[in-house]
C-alpha cells in the first residue's frame, strides 16, 4: 500500500486508513461505523468489494445509503489503481485530513463471513465446524465466534453448497476470497470434489460425527474450565497449601 499512500498524499485528498478491516470489523465495529457516518462519496481501496461490503454490513453500516466506489487491489496493479483514483478525484475537492484506525493484535483476524444473499440456512457449516464459530439462530446461520476460527482453515467455505462463505484473507482468488465474478459451474464442480475429499460419500453421517465430536470438545473444555475454577477456589480457601 506504500505506493498508493504516496499517491494519495500527492493528491492532497482526505484519507481514512484502516490497518485491517477484518480485525476492526470484529474489534471496533462502532468506530468503523462512525467513519462512514455522513453523505460523502467514498472510494474504498481494498480487496474484493463483495468482502468489503459484507464486512461493513457486519459493522451495522447501511451500504445502500452510501455512495461507495471500490478499487480492488487484488486484481489491479498500481498504475491502474492510480488511474482510478485520479478519475474519482476529478469530481472531488478537499484537503487531506488523515484519519487512521488501526488494529494491532495477536489475532490474525481470520474468520468467515456469510453472504446472506446466497445462504439458504442449510446449517452444514455449523454442523461441520468443530469450534463453535457458527450458530443457528431463528433459522438463520450466523458467525457468533469469529475468534474460534482456526487460522488458514477455509474448510467450511469449501463445502458450503451455496458458495456463500467468504474468507476475505484467503490467499487464492475466486469465490472463497470474495470475488463477485466467478464461474458458478466450475465452483460447483470444485465444491463437489471438496465435499468428497473432506466429508467422503456419506455427507450426513460425516456431519453427524463432526457434530458429536464438537459436543465432546465443548464438554471437555467445560470440564477443564470447571477443574481450573475448582482449583482456584480451593487455593483461595487454603492459601497456605
Ligand atoms: S453451509 Fe453455506 S448455505 Fe449452508 S448455512 Fe452455511 S453458509 Fe449458508
Ligand atoms: S474455517 Fe474451519 S474453524 Fe473456521 S469456521 Fe470454518 S470449519 Fe470452523
């Protein structure tokens, strides 16, 4: 992004820099919402617009009420990006007032987002995930525990029958990374083969087994927590032991 920052600086325009939209969408949704408060036109330089708009929606931003323009830096080179910035700025006036929202944490902010325009609430992802990232609430599957997601594991996206799960930080291009222009048939073929590889031929049995395994993980975690709590309580009661 260095070349892009330099170009924006030369252009003397107002810039809001968000160091990690994924991380900020989970940790600082209110602050992100405040940044988009107003009726300005925005030019967003980030990854796939589909991912970005879903992340902004996750922060409670009414995407439809804003004039958002996107530049996807995953698919354009710097020369193309500068050209698009210049075209956008031709209609914009303003002085540079940098704003910076950063997210610095150990957590790599790797988690799934669901494109509700595609999801049919089948629940396959929540049955599949061993770490309680998803939950079915009022017949709708939602991401309730993004931090539970295992870094670099996009497995649930690979088996989603609706191709509705996005990992914005997925290193490859295509539907899982949030691309809006993908070959539906090719993705279906990819998904069928991924299901065979990941779940085998009896999907329902495999999902049932994963569900049982998740419950056993939850039980054992709860048990460990109870033991820790009990030991803590005993140590407080008998401090000299
Ligand atoms: S597997 Fe896909 S379609 Fe099914 S609930 Fe999950 S996100 Fe929605
Ligand atoms: S990627 Fe893996 S850990 Fe993350 S939500 Fe999907 S199944 Fe769960």
